[in-house]
């Protein structure tokens, strides 16, 4: 009897271990890019304001793994909107959001959410994170019919960006139908999108062509991220297609910007087994927020930190976090 019980326990433990530690079913692989060099284009100053700013999520394999995210090769890239106030003058630095600013921001987004945070997390931290990204700007209006044309090549210019994020607010999207919209909320504080000053524009527009540069992040001189941009798993055209699928009422206008996603190395790293265990135990978004806020992680940005995002010859963005 004891032996049978032991065998049952062993089987349960084995099944549980497999569920928690199993790898994702499909491993992401980079798209087939054409690499552009500096001599293939020129830098220009473009001051037009965008009608929309879109962010693409989970576009590098290492970032998918470090955030314990799933990957479906048949699904569209994750898309969210960023507020236009994120793209601003940042030479004086970016302000570290206060707890009250966080709570007010959440309330504007979801009625009643601010009260929940004020009652339970009055001193909520933003858990401010960096994201080195390659971005592109539309150089012409794009119609929906063009995106569906296999021969269409979008005319785009490129830049470097730091897609700053409040991870504590992003967690509040867990379990929500519009989960990724909370990612946009977490990235939509004033000046949360520092970008390089000039746009690099190719002399010739070639299908699936991007500047193949090393995207690097240093925080106070310590290297945090370093990965080639052609490690992305989605092309610019795939991203544009996903934008129109996600936001069918939007129109893609000249000047709109797309932030193409970040490689691995961000401050927030979550073991996959922990995410699966939390889901298995039925933790809601507020329980997950509590756990994240309690975790000991000194890699998040704080006032006084200097962040430098670079992309080789494409440029760099230096940002100081202000109190």
C-alpha cells in the first residue's frame, strides 16, 4: 500500500514537473532579412509629428524566453499603441513617475483601478525598465490593400529608441482580454520614448531590408542588452499587417512610428515555471502585482541612472532618469 502511494506521488510530481518546466512547443526563429549598411542610405532630420505610435511586443526569441511568454508561429505579432506624449523633448531627462502619478495614470485608463491601487498599494513603484529597439517611420501613407499585395515594399526610415516601461502597470493586464493594451498604458508616460535625433533613410527600398546593427543598452556603464537587430522574428511588413489587423479603424499615415520590439536583457526576468505555477494556482492580476512588487530586483531604473541605447552607426539615445 505504501509502495503504491509512493508511486502515485512520484507520478504526480513527474507530471507536475513536466508541466512547469517543459519548453515552449515552437522555438522562434529570425525572419529572413536583407542587411543594410550605413552607405546604403543617408541621415535626414524629419520633424513631422506622428498620428500614431505603435509598439511591437515579443519580437526576439530571448525576450520571449526571459518574459516566460508563449509563441504561436501562426499568430500575428503583438501590437499596442503608445500615447503621442511619449515622443518628446528628452535632453533634460525623463521623470521617474511618482506613486500618485502611477495611480492617476491607471485610473484614467481603467475606471476604479486607481482606487484599488490607492487602497492596496499607495506607494506603488513603477518598476521602471529600459528597452533598446530599432524603430521605423512611415515615409508615405499606406493603404490596407497595399499591405495585402505581395509585391508591395513599404517606404520607411529607421531610428534607435528606448521604449521605457512601467512593469508594475503592465502586470495589471494579466488575465485581461485586452492584455496588450495595458502594455501600451505602462509605456505611455510623458517622454517615455526617447529616440535618436535623425532618421536614416535607404537609397533604395528593398523587401525585408533593415539596418543590421547591434542593439545595446548600458545602465551607468553596465551593459544590459546586446543583440543584432536581424535576430527579430517579424519583418516590418508583417508588423504593419498586424497593426491593421489589431486596429482595423486606424489608417497608416506618413510620419507614424513603429517601435519594433526589444531583444533579451531587460530588467524584468520571470522564470517560466513561476508563471505556469501562478496560472495553475489561479493567481489574479493583483496577486501577481503584489508578488512582482515584493521581488528583490535591483536592475530596475531609479532616479539618477543614466541609460544609453545604441545601434552602432545608426545612432544612440542617452537618457537620465530624474526624480
